[in-house]
């Protein structure tokens, strides 16, 4: 019996080409989690967290076993296997539409525009509607659907760019108009719309499209368009020959590239603007990214002082060659506005300052919780705003145990170390022969190889005893400590071990949550069974 799985739309299983009857929404959620981590072991705790979130019933483990048993009857007992403390759904990746989509998108690298457009059309044809719409409403379904939708729109933008390079601008105008109406704050689509209109002989409409984009961005996000969009407007005004259609093609890519990567700093307090920017500025230079700095104040606040502060900062950093936009405004829901800004501005990294009570209670306040839940990019929360040492003698330190947020933490730490010209130290646990635990040296060596390939620096491994004290000893002379959040941060908060480290160190510390958008270092499959670094010593 051949089983095919569809997740790019309503969840569906085809047995020999015939749709199979699936159970209720929660059983579908179990299957969805296993499919999203196909051929990986997914722990029982993670399945429970994803399916029931913060309110699992006392019988959750038994109910989960029942769901898995029913799925085994449907798919075959050898498809879902028990591995350690988790379940693994073992399938040929080509039987999953998400894998085929990602493979087709990946095959476009280095190809000519015609081949790129052809493969991206084939990839986009796999979509059958909003993903996972039939799962129970909750953070898991919402976050996963957002990630999948981001993959779809990014592939669609690349297909439009390829078609533009093939001289198909007039054919794209109507499609782009509909897409801009659906995603009005997405500047990459706005740039393509302007270029398509201009190449169709509609200069006035192209300029009006820019004015509409600027008005929407200022009204809803409080920021001016990105420099690349402003440069495109000026090029249209002067009839720049570089805008002409093929054979002078390629501008679509030149316009879109600067919009692909940016760093967003969203300071809750005016005193946090400089500490956050001290971390963001070197990251915005290597590789080159735009820096967006905002203060979204509660209603009733006065944005004028913050606007003046940010304007002065922009003048200073722009004078040193940094592409930068700033804004300050009030909002009835600052957390929602920051998450929206991160969604619409192609943000790679969102840097925010921690509320004062975070270290006291270990639980994000409502505004931070919204940002951690909804922002599609990696999020780094700054605690301990001490000075950031830039001397090579002060390393960047990241405890690494293989958890999902640890991968984003090590990526951020790697880029920071490279930008500062200092050393990256990877902290892992030493062996414990009484508990039968191997040391993490093999894991850290693998991570170091990936960091070298992607970031271009060597990460030095350091083995310490389990517990906060080992990490604190290594980080005592660090310029920055970067720690991945617990995979169960929604229900557990920061976790006691992370709290102990953050409270005890005077080093600037970033708590990192992995984003929905694909990261540069995270592997497609888990490379290790190590899932912990900051384990309490008494365990």
C-alpha cells in the first residue's frame, strides 16, 4: 500500500491514490507534527505541547497513545515507530508534498530565469489552499501555517522575479495588483509591481504605486519605505536605462535583494535603544542588512522625545554607511504592532529588551509573549544591558545542547563573533559515567563544521559540568552570552536553569527564540540526541 501525505493545504492522506478517513482535529494535529518532523524522533512532551498547548488533560499521554494506535492501523504499524521517549514517522520524503515543494525550490539555485520559473510554478502548484486549516486553533497551528505561508509567498516572489527577467512584465501587472492587495506591507511585492507597471509603459501608475506603498507603511507601521524602494522611485522618475526590459534585465533581483534581509530593533524603554543597537549594528554590516529601529509606545505616551532620539541615532549611523530607518509611535497593542512589523519587513532578526520583571518571574509579560508567539523571524531578548566588549579577548559564548532554539542561538552568536572579530565558544556538557552520559564533543564538532561553512569562523568547544555554574565560569569574561530558549517556553517560561544564569551573570545576555522562517544554520533533521545544556545540577 502506497501512502502519500499532503500538508500544503488541508491535511490529507492518500492510500493508493484514494483519500483516507482521518480522525478528529487533535489526531490530525498529531499526524501534522510527525509529518513536519518526518524521519525524526518527536518526544511525547513535544507532541503534547503542540496538540494541547498549555492545557493538556491529565490523560494526555493515554489519549496520545490512542491517536498513534489509530494512525498505525491506518498507515501500517511500521510507519510510526517508538524511538526512545518519542515517535518517528518513517516515510520516503518524496511522499510528502512539503518535501517536494522544498526540493523544487532548492533546484532553482544557479539556474537561468526560464528554468527557475518552471520549477517554481511546479512547486507552487502543490498548494491546495491555506495550510493546516483543519487543525485545532492554537499557537502550533497558527505558527506552522504562518511558516508555510511564508515559504509559499517567498517562492511566489522569486517566480515573479524570474518572469520579470523573461520580459513578461505586462502579463504580471494584474497578478501583482492582487498580491499587493493581499500583502500590502510587503515591500518586495511593491517593488515588483512598480517595475512591472513601468516596463508596461505606465510610469504614472508606477509612481502612484510607490505613493500608495509609502502611505500604507507610514500609516500602519510608522516607517518610511526601504532605501531600495525609494531608489526605485527615483530611477523611475529619471527613466533610468537600467529599468528597461530585457536584455537589460536583472533589475528585479537587484531591487529585491536589499529588501530580503533586515534587522529590527524594537525598544520598550528609551534607555534600551543604545544597548540594543550596539548589538545590532555590527550584525547589520556583516553581511550587509538594513537596520530598522522603532519605539512602539503605549497609548497616551508622547512619541516626540523618542522620535528625536531615533532621528539623532539615524544621522550618526547613516553617516557611517549604515542603511537605517527609524520610527516612534503609539499603539493600543505594541506587541502586535512589533510582530506585524517583523512579518512585513522581511526581518531576519528582531531584537527587543526584556521587561524588568522577566528575570524575577521568568515568564514573559503579555506584550513580549505576543512577540515571541507571532513574529516569524528569530527573536532575541536582551537581559543585562551591560557594555558590549568589542575587544578580541572577550569571546561570544553560546551553550549548545541541540534544542530547536539552540540552533538559532548559535547562528546569532556566530555572526556576532565574526562581526566583532572575536572568538566563538560553544559550551557543552562533559561526560557523566555514573549516569551513562557521553560528553557533547561530537555534537559540538558537528556544529563547529556548520558554523565554519556558513559563517566562516571556527567555533571552539568547551566542555563543562552540567548546570548553570559551568556556563557562568566560561561566560565570566565574555562580550555576549547567547542562550536558546527552552522548547517549552510557553508553558515553563525561561526555565530555572536559564533564569539562574541570566540572574547571576553581569554579561549582556540574549535569550533566543527560533523563528518560523528557515534559518541559515539549522539542519533539516536533528543531528543529535542531546537535547539539553543548562540542566539543573541536582538532576
